[in-house]
């Protein structure tokens, strides 16, 4: 034990006193820490890491990781990086976890987190986060990382949300309800705009953005077992109401028919930059993109507000984000992974990439999140709802995308399209 302590002390001294040139050896492309460190943690990450394509962000992450490893000098992080094909990467990692050869620590998309939970491959993080840290999480985050026994199975560190953007020189007041938004869209058309824009093409974003309306009504896509329920009973009626609302936006002229061809948030930014729309449903990250794209005077006209609901009191917004989880059975490695989630990602990485924190207090801790815009985003997160992590969700999304195109183009009536989507989903569910 004494020898181990002396070794760790020596390593710590080396890390803090080594010349800058030699210090580079603790941060190679695939390793953080000294090559001969006695303990190894394999870590698989997305580009939220030193592998980021933006040199400034990559450098910032490298600094965070070096600072982290200095606190744990007897460890090295063996780095692995995912490709941009996240769906395939996550599916591959789940199969590896089930076979017992997944990395010790990894980024898991919140979208699929529950699939890892139901397969019982995630380590218990509960001992490594305080009750105050857990209580500080937004409600949808806290429930998203907890299994049925309230065991913390991952740490969800960043999130996003959808909002209504508007040009206030054309739409001065924030629409509060569906009727308000329809009226605002029609009024904007009279001012020479093309109305409300939103994703409605074959794209996951089309499903996710629209779901805010269904969720605001209290609708559910799946039951507790993961079985689809959106096409039956009360859920069907709520689904039809939200779907008919979208169709009415197009039929009334409040939204253009071309929304069925929009399948990229960049198209919404382009319309705002071209001055052809005064209203669109988009993500919180687009505020910074608009600021970078528009002239200062033009940007000053743009603002955002929560997505309108069927009534002013019925609100929801889709939320996503990433978690850090451990697949190890070694307690030391599990704790090290939890430490990584806390010390690198829970706050510092949020600030580095300006990605919204999942803890309320972090909006006050970091200056970048103290802006009025980010405070408003934080308030809206109280109504946030994540995608269900049931294995059938990708097919549900696929069928909603098809259904949306059929309904908004007038090819099918809402109930006919919903029945077809639900039938196809149930057939897929039976094959799981």
C-alpha cells in the first residue's frame, strides 16, 4: 500500500512539474495520461471530446481532460471515438455490452439510454453523485437516467429544446396557443412572408418537433412496457387533434405546403436569412446560428418563445442530449467514469460548447448561461420531454414521418393516415 501511495505521488509530481513539451506525451490522439500509468479506463466518446472537428473546441476539451487526469495520476484514459453514424454506433455498442466487451466508460445517446437499461448492461452510478446533485437535475433528466428502482444508470450532462422563433418586427407578440400561432402565421403572409415554417419532411426532426403538440395534450407513444399505444383509445384522439392542428396550419395558408420538403434545421435558418419567413419552429442552438448569419440590425428583430400549446397552460417541448455511462463491473473503473462525467462534462463541457446544462444551478454558475436567452431556455426546460427510449421508437418516428407527408400533402385524411401508421408500427413491434 505504501509503495502504491509513493508511486501515485511520484506520478502526480511529474504531471504538475513536467516541461510543456514533455507534457504533450500525456495527451496523444488516443490516450490521456502517462503511457505507463498502472490503471486504464477505456473511454468511447463522440466529438464532444478532444476529437472535435473545431480546433478551438478540441483544444478546450484536451485541456479539460489533462486537468482531469492530473487529479488521477495513476490512471490513463484509452480513448476511442465514434463515427458520425450515431445510430449504428449506439446499436453496435449495445451488442458489445450484451456480449461483455463494451468500453469501461462511454457516451450514450439519451434517445437510446433506456434500451441499455432494459438490457441490464449499465453500472450503478448512484453512490457517486450526491442527493443534491440529483435533485438539481431537471425532472425529465432525473427520470431519464433512473431505472424502475430509482438507481442512477448514467449521467445526462447536456440537453436542448425546441422553441418558436419569430421576427418581432412582423409578429410583435408571442403566440400563446395554437389559435394564436395560426393567426400570426396568416398575418405574416399578408406582410409578404410565407408563413410558419417547420420540419415536416422525411426526417427524425420532423417527428420530434411535432411531438411537442401531442405531448402538450398528455398523449403517450408507448406504455410502460414499451408497447405502442398512440393509435388507440384516448391517445388516438389526442394524436388526431395534434395532427389535425398541423394540417389546418397548411390548409389555412398559415404554413406553406413546402414544409413537407423541409428536413433540415439549416433550411429554417436560410429562410430567416433570406427574409422569407417571420416564424419557425427550431432548436435553441439556432439562436447562435442566427446571430452569426444575420446582420446585427436584422438579428435584433429576432426572438423566441415557448412552442404554443392547445391552451396557454398546456405546453411541452422536445429535449435531447448525451449521457456518460459505465459498462464495467470494476468498482474503481465505475467510479472513475462517474468522476469523468462530473469533472469534465457536468458544467465545464457545457460552458465550452455552450450546450445547455441539465442542472438548474449551472445556469447561474457559468457566465455564458447567465444571458436572458439562456435563462429563458432554462425556464422552458421545466416542460421538457425526451423521446421514449423503447426499442420501437425509431419505427414510430419513421411512420410518423410518412404519415405527416401524406396528411399535409392531402394524400390521406388524418385518421386514415394514423391507422396506417399505427398498423405498420404494431407489425414492426411484433417482430422485435
